[in-house]
C-alpha cells in the first residue's frame, strides 16, 4: 500500500500512475477532494500523521519541500519507505544525512523524485556512466500558447518556483563546486518547432549531482523560458518582491495572475562530451506535461522501491535508480528520451 500526501496536481498524477500499475493507494489532503481512496489529513498534526503512515509500505510527499525532512524522520519511526519531490537542495541534504537511521530501520528514502531534480538526475547519471565528464542540464515547463507579460503559466507550486529564482544555483566549473546567482548566465536555446528560447541558472536543478558524480569536470543546470521572462523576474527581485517580508505577498499575486489551465509542454535536454539526450512531452488532455514528467517519474521510482529494486538507506535518485530500467518504464508512459 502507498500513501500519497497531498492531492494537488502532482499528488493526483502520482496516485493515478500507481493505480494504473496495480498498486493500492490512499491519498490525503487538508482540503476535501472528490477522488477515490481520499481522506482528509492535516500533516501538521504529527500524531495523526504517524497513525496514517504506520503500516504503509511507501509514503510519498507531494507537498511543498518545507515538510519533507520532518516526514522523512517520521518514516524512519514508523518503518515505511519515503519519497518526495524535493525542490530545495539544503532540505534534501538533511534528508540524506538520515542514511544510517533509514538503513537500520530497513527502509528506503529517496528525495528529489520529480522532473528536475529527479528524472534529470537519472539521465545525468546515465551519461556519466557512459564516460561523460561534462554535463549540462536544461529543462523548462512552458505554456504551449504563452500570454504576456510573463509568457508563463503556473504548472507547480508557486512557493517552489520562487525558491528556484531566489536561491543560488550550485554548479561544478573546472572541477570545483561553486554557486552562481539565480537568473544569471542567460543563454539562447533552441528546440525544433519552437521559437527562440532562453535559459538561465536557477536553484535546485543539480541538487546532489555535484557531490555524487565524482570527478565531474563541469556540471550546470538552467531553466528554459520564453525570451524576456528572466528580465522581468530580475526586475521583481531587484525591487525587493522576493525579499523575506514581501515573498508571501508576491507568491499570492503571481498565483492569482498566472494562468493555471494552459496546456503545457516540457522541454528537457541533458548533454555533454558529444552526447545529447532530449525529451519533449506535451499535455495529453488528461494530465499536463508537468504532471506526467513529475508525477509519473515519482511513481516509477516508488514502484521500484516496492519491488525491492533499491537499497535500504537514504539515497538521491542518481544513486538509487537504474537508469536503463527507468527510461524503459518512462517510455511505456510515452515519456521518451532520445539520444543524439
């Protein structure tokens, strides 16, 4: 049995994919939702959360990253494996420090199981294992029909989005781990059948890769957007809209202003040392491309844990997940990585 915490867009996609693959699930949220196997739960009530987690094989957090470390600790106490969508490298680091406790409890903890970080970690490790010592990751979830002024729509947590723009990007340059300010490093990038796009440094995309891909010479992650987006975000940042005292207000304004029902496309490219792997995924009229590539990716990893294909302890996806098998499972869901 799998318990999914959070019945937002990603939680629903995770639950759907698991059920499609014959896995019994329960899903909860603090707000009533009309869906199978749903119940109301406030994860802030620790005793109730522990009660619901006991007896589960796997618990998946589809909640904002702020909750994940605390739930990971409860997973150790209640003896169930735990996966989450990550989103903040510093929270993920704390979770991975639970390795020995998780191993002793006989469970597996895998943070960062979504798209980027997550799926892209697995693809990066695939290239690394083929001998690549330079890896560049470019990913973006975009509206198929962009609307000004931001040419963007809201496909996942606004809290997570602002965090990506606010905190520094961790990269490897000439063998040294360093930080780059988010929204810098602007470059043009092109995908077939799309207008000219831009990419820039954001937080969280490399996550654990700078430390797990031993000996990597160059590694970086940039987010893809329609041209002109970065300039507007930089302006908001300079005006103080991302400051601690204003961030909550900014998130509320953007959440209200950004379109939420736009059909989207996810563009992803991981390349280095003459090898390029590319994935383009579209809204399938049931789930958005972001739901498919994030939620289905998490569900694939959760099934691997259920099937005993991962080690006990706390690991990032690039160390926990077999890349060849992952790509085969993704392809069954029409999420296809093409090698060039």
